[in-house]
């Protein structure tokens, strides 16, 4: 699991001044809004005695710990220790919890989990420029699954499973060929042309599949002449190594919107009712069809390339895996084995930009990263 990345945390409209706990990368976080409506994210563990801030309450732009009432402001600084200190309004410098940058986009609230300063941070990709135009129906489906986030993305970029796993596409011919493959450091995009209903190959029919490691997102654009034009975008957030939170966004062009297929012919738009039907079907059927197979897939994390027999049409999903691994080297990857060995006796937090600006004066240690020497330290003490 990579740090220094944006992750979709919750539906923006559902966050209020009531603290909300969200677990990402195995770390408990608390989200809340202040009196002006601005959203914030802090580590959910009080540095006094480890209580969960998310079961406390928000007051005057601060979050109040439920156990002894310490107040934390939006920057994570403790501003008040009501009892047990001679100077309640002057907490020590170490009285602070990590605070993470947040941003709203596409109806979701994203959090940047890492210590990169603002000028080093990647931007959340504009993967859905259609979203804000007013020309599309929009539906958001939140679902959690006990599947690794990489397995989910590999599936969203696997064109051949669609005709087997999904009932809605079972009648289509099974042929798929990759054309127009575009690889970059942080994204991959490829058009997977498929056979038409008469069993003939067509360069204008099929699925455009796209993945961006920044914000952990896959977008599928469906060009089928008999289906309405639809865009399915899935943000997949690692709750931990084996569990994912999915935010799937389904866009379908409105009847009044002019859209065109790859052959230049006009595509059909839909009314709100048809869009809602597709959102319901995706939530109640399509996602479960994927899950039925994914929960049986082994290993539960991504496999080694040498332990699978990949074919030509697996090129996109292989690239998804490769660029995520490459991003891990640059951005930092949590050493989950070391973390598990320490979990019962220690608190570890994801580093935040404040750690880079001022590495000292923190109470909780940051999570061990791969290649950081932590395994040697563990061996030395065992
Ligand atoms: S544990 Fe939070 S104030 Fe004591
Ligand atoms: Fe699927």
C-alpha cells in the first residue's frame, strides 16, 4: 500500500460537523467539517492516551477527545487541555496529531496520505471532465469488499472477463483485441476493441479502459452501439491490504446531450429513470458478479508475473500492476509485515506534511516503510 497519494475517503455531501471515522491504509482517520463547512482530516488517535477522536464531538472548529476533553484544531494541534495541566491553554509542542490535506472533487472527499509538501504533491487527475458539464446523469455507489484494491483495479482493466462474468454482456461474441495502448509513468489507457453482435471485428466497438495510480482510479468508457453511452469510474481505496472501499460513479449522457461514437455516429442518451435503473443494476448485480469471482482469486494480493500465464489482452492490467509498483518505490510503500509485528504494542500513523516540515516533536511514530531498515531493527530486538 502506497503512501503519498490521494485516496477517496467519503461522499462529500455526507460529511458534517459530526466526526466520521474512515480507515485507509490500515490507519484510522477522523474527518469533520468546521463552522464554515471546510473539511479536515486528522489521525483518529488522541496523543494523550490513545482514545478515538471520532467518538468525540466538534466544537468551535475543534474536535474534542471523548476521554479527557483535549481540543484539537483543524491543523491537528492541541489547543486546550482542560484538566491535568497547569496551563490548560498552553499545551506542549508535542501535543499534536497528524493532519492531512483534503480536497473535494466529483462529489467525493479525497485525502492526501503522505508527507509531501504542497509543491511536490501530485494533483487529483481530471479523469471525468464530463462530470461538471451538466450534460450527464450522475450516480455514486459506495461499496466495501474484502478484496485487495489492486485486484479490483486489475479487474476493472480486464476486458475479457466482461463477457463471462456479467450477465448483461453474456450474449456478445467473446473476441477482444487491444488497440491504441498509451503508457505513462502514472497512467495507462487502452482501447479494447470487441467483436460486434454479428461476430465481426470492429475498431469502433468496445471498451476504453484507463487507470491512474494517482487517486487510485479506473475509468471504463463503453462504446457499444446497442447500449447508451456510459462512463463507469471506480475509485478504489485500500482500507487495508485485503479490504477495499469502492466509490463507483456512473455517468450516462442525457437525452438532450449530443455524444458521438468512435465511428462518428451519434450515440443514444437516456432519461433519469433509465440511468437510475443502470445504477441499481450495477450496485445490486454487476458488482456482485465481479465479487463472486474475485473472492476466489488467489493469491489475494497481486500475483507475481512469473506465476501467471498472461496473454495479449492482459497487457493493460499488467501495466496497472507495474506502474503501481513503480509508484511505490518513488512515493513509499508501507511495510505491512513489520507493521503487523508491532501493532499490538505501538501506535503508528501515516506521515503528514507536518512531519516533513518538522520531523521532531511527535508522540506517535510513523508507519514502517519497505526498504527503510525496519526489518533489520525487528530482527535485532527479537
Ligand atoms: S485520551 Fe484523549 S484526552 Fe485523554
Ligand atoms: Fe466486471
